[in-house]
């Protein structure tokens, strides 16, 4: 899968820490963006990290029904844990169910020329 995103093994090895840190909310995302903008592995995970962050923020919107709050909170927690495992573990795979939406953020897109 790293070739589909044109991510080198060097980028993966050097970016594991920042990729994991990117999942720690908006602050983690900003730290990753400011320190590792040239590392495609970190950008891939920074992009993915926005999904649990958005779900977490949805919980605090006024008027959010209780069941939506619970589902968003649980989904954010599960995706956060999966993201941490993937980021620190060197895996290049989108988060389950919602990870494909992260490509719309445009930080790191699959390489169309990859085989």
C-alpha cells in the first residue's frame, strides 16, 4: 500500500512519531503539520487524524441529540485508538468506514501513477 501513496520506507520510519502525535486532536494535527510538512507518511496520518477530531467536536455542538453524541464519542475513541496504532506502527491504511473521506482534505492523496 505505501506505493499507492508514493510513501517511501524512509518517510515511514522517520515519521512514525509525528504520525502518531497527529491523532492527539487539533494540537497534534498542528504540531505534525508544522514539523513534518514534507513527510508524506505524516501528512497521510495528519489527514486521517482530522476524522476523529471532527467527530469529537460534533459531540459538543449545541442541540446534538444524546444518541448522536454517544455514537460520535464512541466512534472518535475507536478511530483515535486505531489511528494511534497505525501511525506509530508504520501502517499506511485509511481509518475504517470514514477514512476515505479524509482524502477530500487534500493533504496526501493516492498516487494515480502507482501500480
